[in-house]
C-alpha cells in the first residue's frame, strides 16, 4: 500500500487556495442527489453536518448522547486560537503555523497545519456571526489572551466555557438545517460498523440505544467525527461515553490508524482520590499564568507533609522547589503541556509528591493574590476555584491547589490525506478522530480550532471533490454488504450477552487503564511496553471468557453499550503499545526513557523517525502492518525544542 | 486523599430509586442499601458503586443519564430528595459530592417528572422536546462563509456579558423538573434573550420568539406562574430576568406580527 497524502504542489501559502480552485464542484441541482453520513456532533461533526446541509447535500447525523449539544467539545475551557493579530503583537498565519509545527515536535504535516492556521481567522468570524458570546473589551471589540505558553495573545475565549459556547453555535447551525429538513438527526444512536460496497464507504450499521434495534443507513460518503480515544486509560478528562468504537471498527474494515501512541497528558488536573474514581477533571491551563508550581525541596519534608505531621504553611520559602521556574527560566510555569506533565511525574517519582498518595504537586496562587489581590484573581479564575473546592472540599484561596497530570487528548487517530479522507474512498475523519494536525503534542486552544476548521471550511470543499467524481446512484440497505455487517454486529452483541462471566465491564476497563497508564503513559520503555503487550492480550482473552453483561439487546442496556466500547479499547490499547514500541525516539507526548538528553529532555531522531506511523489491521491478535508516510519539512528548520 | 478530610468516615445509606423498565411499563420505587460510601465520592460515583454490586449479583443496573461529569454537558438529571440535582445550590448532580449527606440517611432518587419528558428507562428521560424548541428558531440564519470580520460587529462589554450569562444554559431540564407546572419558560427565555440582546440576533428576533414559544406549547410544557422555582434550582444560575425579557419580546412581536395566527 502506498500512502498518498495528496498534498498539493506549489508554495506552502498557496496550496490551499490552489487546491480549492482545482477541486471538482457538484452542480447545485445535483447536490440533493448525494447523501452524506456524519457520525458525532461535537465541533467537527456538527459544523460539518450543518455546512453540508447548507450546501444542499442530504445529511444524516448521529450521536450517542441524548442531544447533539452534549458532545464532549462542550467541556473545553480555555479558548480557541486564531491568527487574527487583533492585538498587534506580531502574530501571523505563518507564526501560528510555526508554533503548531514546533509544538507538535515536528511530527505533523506542514501543508495541513498551514491550512489550519489560514482558516483559523474565518472560524472566529463565523462564530461571532452565529452569536457566540466571546469575551470583549470595553470598546466592544474582541478580547484575547496568551495561552499555553504562546508568545502572542491569539486565543479567543468565552470565560472558562469556550467549548460550550462554540458547540452551541455549531448546534444552532445544525438545528437550522434540521428544521429545513436538510439534516436528519439521530440522537442516542451508536455506530457499530462501517459498510463498504465495491471498496468504497457506503454506509454504517447503528444500534438505537433506547430500543436496541440494529439498523443500516446508506450514503455516498461517511464522515467520522467521533473524537479521541483517551478513555482507553479508563481515567481521563474525556466524558464517560467518549469512545473509539466508530473509528476502531472503521480501522478493522481497512482504514489505517496513525500514530496511536501520541497521547496528551494534561498537567493541571485534580488528582485521583480513590478507587471509585470515575473520571478526572481538568483545571484550565490558564491557571499556570498566575499559579506557581512547586514541591517540597526534600523527600523528608514531603513525607512529613503527607503524613500530616506538618502543614503546607509550615514549609519555609527556601524549602520549596519551584522546579519549572528553576529548570526552564525562560518559560517557567508556562512550559508546554508535555514538559510540565513529565516534570510533575519526575518530582513524584523522586518521592517529593504531595497529598496522601504522593501523586500530586502544588499549584500555588499565594504570590498572585498578594500581588493583585483576591478579587482580581477571583475575577480571572473564580469559576475554576469554585469547581476545585466543590470536588476537593478545599479552599484554593487559602491553600495551594494540588494537581496531577491526566490523559486529556489523543493526537493520533485515523490516517487521512490532505482532503481528510482516509485510505478508504468515501470515508473521512475530522477533528480529534483524525491524526493530522497536532503531531506528537497539541498546543492549548488548538483542538477547538481544528475541529471547526475541518467541519466548516475543509470538508465542505474536499467532499464535493469526491462526490463530483462518483455517480449519484444510491445503494439500498438491502445490499448484501449491509446485511452481512448487521449480522456481524448482532452476533457480537449476542456473544457479549451470552458469556455471563464473573467480572464486570468496568472491572476490565479499570485494569486495562492501569496497564496503559503504567507502561504507555507519561514515560515508556521497551521492556515495559513488551510486558504491557502481553498483559493486554491476556486481559482481552479473559474479557471474552469471563465478562458479565446482563439483560438483552432489545432494551436500553448500559452494560452492553460499555462492553462493546471496552472490547474495542482492549484491541486499540495493544496497537498503542505496538506503536510506542516501534518509535525508538522521544517526541512530544511520547517519551521513551531510553531516548533522552542528559537533562532529561525528549531526544528526537529526525533521521529515522520523521514519519507518520500508519497501521493496517490484520486480525485481532495478529501483528499489524506498519506503513510509513515520510514527513517533509521545507518551510521550517527542525530544531530541538527548548524552553530553557 | 483529594478531600481535606482524610479521616471522614465511610457512610451507610438507604437509597429509594425509581425503577421503570421502559416507556410503556409502570415504574415503582425500589429500596437499595449501600455501604462504605466515601464522602469524597460524587453522587454518580456512589451510583456506580451500587451498579457494580447489582451487576455482580446478576441484576439490571440502574440506568441514568450522565456524560462529562464536569457539570457542563447538561446530561445528568436526577431528582434527589425532591429537588432537581439535589440539595446543593448551583450544582449539577455530577458535581454533587457525598460529603453533603450523613451516615444513615435515606435518599430518594427519581427521574425528571414532566409530561414533555417521558421516561425511557429508570432515571433516563427523553428531553428531545428541548432540541425541537431550539430547531424552531434558536439560531441566527447565517450560512458558513460570507460573514463580516468578527470585529466589524462591536458589542458593548456589559451587553456581551449579559448575553453570555443567558448563553450558559446547559439544557439539563432542571427548570422544568422544579416547576409545579413543568414549564420550560426559563430554558426558552435564556436562548431568546441571549439572541435578542445581540445585534446578530436582532434581525430575526420577532419570528424567533414567536416560533420558539409556539413549539414550547406544542411540546406540552406548562404555563409559567412566576414562582421562580426554576431559577432557584438552575445549576448554572440562569436569571428569572430572562423570562421578563422573553415576555416583552413576545408581546412586542405579537403586536406587530407578520404571522396572522
């Protein structure tokens, strides 16, 4: 298989405009003859479904939640980047492109990232026109802030609820098309298989989560906007329902899965409090603008603190180690996410962690409160402080917050070309579901940008190009390919329901999460990864022998829903480990302990690993086949990321 | 560990939970004892623990809606001890922690009760009526592309902030559950007033309020009798003022309506 990224010829800055001119167009009168399926209604899915409906295609949109407005994009707090340069502080499309490529540790495609930076400016215009209430200055113009270590203020925000407001904007555009009859919405419906006819994606098989009915839907193209796979780790900042099933089942039908080991561990989350913990809560990265990260200087002081022999206030200033400020004087507490997370782990590994478990570091606002006063800090972070207090029952104005890294975002995903089409003709992947724009590490406020860029401004052009080259003839769901896929889905559900073993789905999921976190989390090594591979295989076999799923298919069955998702996580987890094993370098969120500088920084190997690892499925338990897409850098110079 | 009170003792509780097989069948309250509940658990984690026990015993776990568990998606929806989202003000069920209960407590858990929110199963209700109200007009009619530069539409900070306050509605339905008439006025008014305040939304303000109110009536929500229970129970603090704004918008729209109905 040859991976063709289909990157247009020509200078970087002209590629997208040229491509838009070169793509084939569908005659306005013919658009209504084409059906498009969009799975997922977060930023990437809702924006795509709405825009394709506006253009005149017949769209069917699916989500597993009770309403499209609930998709997990809604939980994004910090903001959305755009190269508007409204602040006159030196931002530009090229700078946003450069920061994103560098932040991704040179493992993303130049052409895709440049396009992302280009359309970023259109996104803000679009959202404002929809009535999204971004933060504003007294003069009535839009406010910006610097975010995630960026040297310019290019982040647009809506208090700590930017994702919510952007999603409600996309949801409103989607609703308008639903009202017009151009989009048919299927909530509480989960995709369980992709259907291919003559080598092309022609539909999906879904389960109605209320009635359990297995149904097929056919179309001329299928867009997967189903988010990331962070819940492989059981504990993550993802929503409880976030899952990889749609993407994974497409992978099993032939779609390549790219860079699965690139996962982002976010540094500022509320630490785990007990075995019953169901999810982790992120505290916006903006807190690092004013909070200082520290641990006790010595293991001995940390131990006494953990045992409750001393209080935080007993620790003298000279006994506190503000380790990010010490190690990275230029960026201090604002180093990128991967660097901040890894250092928190290092401190805790040394035995200097805080909290009863020793798996936390302090994020301290005492200096900021002294400098600016409590009201000023409350105005900036009030809702976050409140959230922290609600969960931990501690007052962060009086005591430093305790934070620890948690799985947050997955940069890997389905392999797509420049058109966001997978290697299966007619199957597209957008937003977090694809791998394309963030390389080995995503910068803050870039996920919302990518989701909306793909849905509003990329897919509407590129899908037209594909449809224009394909006949309008429809495939009906009576086609044997649909019947076969339905039967396979039914057989799998029946199998899960008939095992009647002794362990619950959550029990398996938690064990998988522990394996992934311990061996394929913030730091990995070959020995541990080999071990994890064996453990996951064993666990998967046990799952299919001993899982307990009660009830029947023909009802609202929360255990069956979860069992399907965890069955897929148990396969995907192994691929993540496999991918981490083959990448004998450290880059971004992928830190292999064998490959580090004497100062414990990530040691990239551009000579041998400047490629996208795209994996082909060859059967459960079989070794997957690796396909490499070489990354060419013509516009940036590859340098060692340094935040000293 | 995360809580400030590591010595807090685990609690034993009695839960009375609404169980209903599906939309058609009759439901009833079923009593479940739960033991060893940590005060640091969230309310939903407490239910997770119960569900794991039920599953191990081969019983059907309790179905309830939940997703983000961060208080923002609006999916969780329990009626706890007679109050939507439970006893804490300004808190969704997923952000409610067990430290607000005491050892030995009996806790009743029911679904949202409203004719317009039929029960799917146990504590899961159908809130699609809310989506249909939004589809009736909760948007600005702009297509993707062809819009002016974002800063070409200046909006005064105080108005932008006020519109934002209305826009924070998470669509959970607690307002309906809290209302003795099961009225959806707070929910509908939040969107109507957000859009009416902003210049982008003003163009269609009249038809929007007419259509959204009409759809609200079609869905079978009750009338507003100004008790204010909705705002008192709203987890994100949507203000009653929005209802006043919507009433004003509705009256002025009707007075000059292009719709004859």
